[in-house]
C-alpha cells in the first residue's frame, strides 16, 4: 500500500491487524506487550482517577474510561502504540459540562462526540485535522495547562471554598479570598508529593515519578491524619451507593456495568431531562470534544510514528476513537483519547502491538477490583500536586516561549488569542476563533505573495521593441478572492493609457470564483476603454475555470495565446491595425 493510500485508508482494527497478522505476532512479542501493559496500567490508575476528579466527576469514572475506552480504542484503532483514556486536555471542556448537566449530560455529550468522530473518519478527514496551525494547538494547550493548574490550587493548599465559580477571573478572586484558610497539613502533603515528582527523575530509574510521589504523599497523609490533621482523601470526599443499596466511601470495587447514560444523575444529583433543548445545548460541547479528541489522538500517533518508525492510519484511528467514545459512556466512562505521556511510556516499556494497551486496560480493571479500598486513602492534596505537574507538561511552555520569540507576528497573535480565550472563556470559543483567525491571516499572507510586475522592458521576457501604448504584465501567485481584486484593479487603472495589455500568467496556478469575477470586471473595463487584453501561458486550473465560465475570445477586446512569444509575435503583426483604429477614433470628435 502506498504512503498516501495508507494515510487515507479506513479499516476497523487496522493497527491490530497490521501488528498481529501482517507482522506475524509471536509469544516473545506478547511477553513484551504484557510487560508494557503492566507498566502503563499501573501508571494509569492514579492518573485516571485524578483526571476524573478534575473533570468534575467521581474518580471511578476515570477508571471506567481507561478500562472500557482504553480496551476498545486499542482494539479498533489505527495506531499500534497509542494508549487511550481520560486526558488533561479534556478537563477544561468537561468540568463545565459536568457542573451544568451532571454526569448524564457529560456521558451523552461523549456519545455525540463519538458519532462525530466516526463521521469524520468516514469522510476521510484524518489528515485534514493535522493542518490546524501549531500556534492554535500551542495556544489552547497552554491555556488548558493554566486552567488545570488553577483548579488544583484549592486542594493543593486545602482551601475552604464551598463552590468554585465558573468564570476564570471569579475563580482567581475566590482563591485569593480563601488564602487565609490554608490547611498546613494538606499543603505539607502536596509539597512533599510535588518535590518527589520533580526530584525523582534525577535518579534515572525506570519507575515513573508519580508512583513514588503518590505513595509518599499517601503515607505522610496517613501519619498526619493519625495525629488528627484531618487531611481530605478520596474516601472522605467521595461516596457511592450501589444498586442493591450498599453504600461506601471512595470508589466501589465493582466492574463497570451497562447503564443508559441519560439515566445517570444530572446536575446536583437531580434527574436528567433529555430533550431537544438539552441536545442543542450539548452539541457545541460534543463537537469541541470530538475536535480536541481528534487532534490529541492524531498528534499522539504522529509522535509515536517518529519514535518507532511505524506508520499509523489516521482515518482508522479516528474510527477507533469514535467507536470507543460511543460505547464507553454506556459503562460510565467519560471522553477518552490517546494520551501522549502514557503512549510514550508504552513504547519505552517495549510495546509491540495494540495488545499492550489492551492489557493496560485489564490491569486498571484488576486495580479497581483489588485496590479500591487502598485507593480511598489517596489524599486530595497529593492528587492536586500530580495534576499540577501534568498541567505543566501539557502546557509545553518551552515551545510556547520559543514561538513567541521566533514566530511571525501573525502566529503570535493567533497564539495569544487562543491562549487568552481558553483561559478566560472556554475551549469551544478558543478553537473556533483560533482556526478562523489563523485562516484569515494565512489568506492575507498568501494574498500579499501575489505580485504584479511590469516586464515590458525586461529583455528576459520581451526581446523586441514594443509600442509606447503597450504593457506586458506578469502575475506571480494565486489569483483567489483575497488577491485578485487588488491585482486586477491595478491593471484596470492602466486601461486608460494603454491600447494593448498583455498578461503573462505562467506563474498563476489558481484562479477561483473571486478571481474570475475580478477578471470579468477587467474585461468590461477594457471593452469600455477600447483596450485590447491578451492573456498568455495559462496553467491547467485557470484554463479549466475559464472554460467552465465560458469565457471566450472577444474580437478586438480579448484574446488568448499559449505562449508569451506567440502572443507578442501575432499581436505585433496586428499593431498597425490597432494604431490606425485608435487614430480614427481619436480624430472623430474633431471632424
């Protein structure tokens, strides 16, 4: 299969088939997948819980996402090494949905986003997603990092805030007003966890930093709580009630079970009302989740391709992500997408196929059932410290700083706009405005590249003497709507002084509807001023556009030639006729 065909192919379980059937899967490779799956599964357990909490739902729903979504997407997707589950990028989107619509609304939005992803895969839009400018992606990822970090300050310092406001500036005000209520034991646990995460990598061990950091934070919290510190944990904040009436603290040690998303709890634990108005309200959020999930998963796949030398199928990956996000909410899972950090750890641990990610999901499942009681002791302040590091890593501050220092002004404007809108408003607005602004600025730059040159006396193009009332003009660049009106307006201004204008268009690759309209105006101007317009050396696309518009030669006004030399040679032979007609016309008023 060619590279281009590979990129645009669409097949369910593409990566699994390629890795296990085409590459002849072996018991040795399974052993490597098993080790990688165990490693990433252990990493994923605290992360999945922390990200669910940051998204505004109970921690078990993050585990359900890693279990169901992680398994299904790995099995049906198009990237061999991607590990999917809840990610930090979604937090900014999901938290307001969970606050406004509850768990039920969040799960329904996830199903809708999965359908959008399947639609994108069916339309073969996998590669188009990657054309989103880096200034846009860096802008909203940096903004997400800032918002996530801000949301963790409450638990990091153990602040007493009854209700966190929705608006970012109001959040800052609430945090500032609550600073007097800092809980020193919680701050101590958070600081110890954060310090361990920052210092552990210097030991250069294969164990990821957040595992010893969480263990240390938990042990410290247990000691302090035994001394009466009252540090909040997952067990003290979250409670559950099973269908048989059993209640408990923390997370339930039960397998994720099928339940209709709209039967889950709505906002503030009330019954969820699913109707047309709710559907319309959730649709923009679902679209944003789908777009962000597509961007995140495909960028992750590209990074993994660079690490391994393998190639992913962009459309099959979108299909797998879509299928996973449609099914997962029926088992309590929130939006899932490929996580770059966990996927990179998967590769470094020796993963050979999507089976490693599927094993990771099974490990999380075992952890849920076997360790639910232990996980209830995880302190909220330690989880906040973990997410602060996640926020810093996903913000890619070094890339953002490099872009601000080196990029053109237009890219900096797009970056600042996306960053500001993500922080102050939300990601839906930020992505929409960012892409539109980037597109407009790009079109402006491309339009400015289209130039008009007078080559009448340039011996490289015109090797013969021309009458003084002739002009030979060369256009370089696409004649699309943003450039054509300016270019043809400049040419039109010459029709009052020139009797013959030759347009040399070998450098024009595109003529769109806007360019065609501007050219038509120029032809009318030439007809009114009795100026002859000669067009030479058209490329294929402009010829096709003119043919569809049925632009034909007009006697004495418009003529076409295949080359500039041919145009000048034949037009020169007609020059005396043109001159004589001009003189007669000029003399008529004096007779």
